[in-house]
C-alpha cells in the first residue's frame, strides 16, 4: 500500500482550464469501474453531506449519464455528462452541464469538457483530469461555486470506497 498519494490541483486561467492529478491505491480496473458504473458513482461522486442518484447511464460515445445531486433536505440539482470519448481503462471524456430531470441543458450555467486519462503503476492508479471551459468567466464561475473543495471531497469519498471494495474483494 502506497502512502502519500499524489494530489495536485491547478487552475490555468490563461487557457480557461483546470488540471487535477490524483493517485489512488487501487488497480486501474477498479478505479475505472468506479468512474463508469452508476452504482459506484452514486457512492462517491458528490461531496458530503450531498449524495447523487443516477437516473440513467449509457456508457458509450454519444451516451449520457443523467444524475441528481441531492441535498440533505432532498433538494435535487440535475446534471448530465454527454460522453465524447471512451477508451476502456485509458480515457473517458464528457461534456457536462446543469440540466433538468430530463437532461434539458441549463444554458445559463457553464459547461466543462472533462478529459480523464487513467494509468496504473504497481497497483497505484493515476487519474489525470483536465476541465476545459469556453471563456474565463466559466472558469471563474466554477471556482466561485467551490468546485475545488467539492471535487476534493468527492475524490476522498472515492478513496474510501476503493478501500472498501478492495477489502471485500480480498475477503471473497
């Protein structure tokens, strides 16, 4: 088990993007499943005390993941990810948006193009995440919404989930 896992989070205001480099003490296959399976995404994607409920997930180019971020008061904020590129165990890319429960986009809020690259070295998986935005105001809006803090909490949730999944695997 590796300690001191890498976590780097940088904003690139010149290019309207942000970059996250994050290591997980789990195999590439397990991390990939956590990023692509509704039942697992529901367990880690939202920062606590929120949780998510997936309405649908069609993991294919042109497919969509439609989910609600649910507050402790059961208020739902709908989001979607329109899948652009999928290379199993290597690359997962989508264009995200806030939307309604039917996936109709909220055109007022910013969209982000997520490009997630996955690699493994000796049982430690690295996910390199790049979020690109059309204009500086979109990146600023993400920063003001607390994106860094929220994603940090979600990735910590993923650490906990991966540990649980690994322990279940070794028990069987």
